[in-house]
C-alpha cells in the first residue's frame, strides 16, 4: 500500500474489528485514540503512530508498523502493528484475573429461562 490509509480501514484490515462500521463506531465513540487524542474515522494512519484501541472485549496499545486497507489472514494482519510491552502485560494480567474470578452471569447467554430464574432466586435466598 503506497497511499494514505483511513484509520477505520486500517483497524478493520488489522483485524481489531470484524466490520468497518464497527471500527467507525468505536472511533466516533472515543474507544480509539491516536497519540492520546480522539480522532475521526477518515484520519490517515501513519507509520509509528501509537494507537489505544478498546473493542469492548480487550484493549490494546499498539504501534503501527505497516499500512494496508485490505483485510487478509490473521498472521499477515499481525505484521501491521506491534503491541507495546505495557499493553501485553496488562492484557495478560486481565486474562489471569478472568481465569481466577469468573463473573457470576458470564455463563448466562441472553435472557434467562424459567429454569435459570428459579435457580437464581434459589441461590440468592428468595422464595
């Protein structure tokens, strides 16, 4: 890629977001920062830009190492950025915390069934 690449396209190509519209919504919502500042989705990404990315499930701090506006395979996408050491340590700490302490409602997907509600009320001591 020789020309400038939009931030939302780069985030999609680097596989931080599943769709470009999700990347755009995250940028507009302040979940993606470039050099600590909020930016717009059309901002061109430059080599060595420092990005703080929060996609809801994880948060990264990465330095841009390559430019692409084409979504490719995951191993190729990983070559577009380099995660900082502090970010790696923070994500490992968070993973360990999730492993040791599970959120009580994490296993419940969607609305609880009648059986689930009975078990929840029984566990909480309600009648």
